[in-house]
């Protein structure tokens, strides 16, 4: 692709394509594999992420979930409604403030995350299998720098 652009528009700097194109392709392939894993359990990636956040934190309110997921309150409410229908989460009013809803995993939700997360982590490990530990750390660090730059631009 860069070679082709170089022929058509040689004055353009396409060096970013070499990195960003690979990152986007990698994300797409990993997302596809994750979607395949979750489809067998009737979950979306966004719902899986909510379940993981609850597994890590124990109890969260919808506002905390929204901030952690970087999603709108309406989107979180929709996900929580669906997860509650699947009996993967429960919602209850806080004892301190009845206006605050506390969300937690049900036993079924804990069992599902405890089953799926190791499979997801194994798929991620397999994707990085050809990189030695030092290169994985270096790649994570470099991507972190790029992410900070992009987050700063979009803020």
C-alpha cells in the first residue's frame, strides 16, 4: 500500500501507515476471535468488558461502569438490562443512598467470566507468542506512548 501511494503521491509521508495499518489489522483480527469466543455465550465484547470490570471490582454503580468503559450512561444501562435478563448481574439499591444502584455479578456471572477470561488471555498470549518478553514490554511501552499522544489530541 505504501509503495502504491508512493507511486501515485510521492510527496506524501506514508510512514505512519506502516504502524497504524498493522495496529488496526491486528485489532480487527483479535476482535474477530474475541467475538467468536463470546458469540457462543450470547455476549458482545462490550458486555464482556462490563462483566470483567465487575469481576475486578466486586461492586460498581452504573456511573462508575460508564467511566471505566468510556461509554455513555444510556449504553451502560442497555448493557446492564441485557446482562440482568441473562442472570449474569444483579442490581440493588445502596443501603446508604437508595438513589444509588449497586451492580454485582451473580454466581452465574462469576462462573462465566472465570471460564471465558482465561480463554481470552490465552488467545492474546498466542498472538504475542513470537515476541520475547523484553520485546513485548517494549511494544507495550511504545504503544502506550502513542496512545497518550492520541488521547491528548482527542481530549
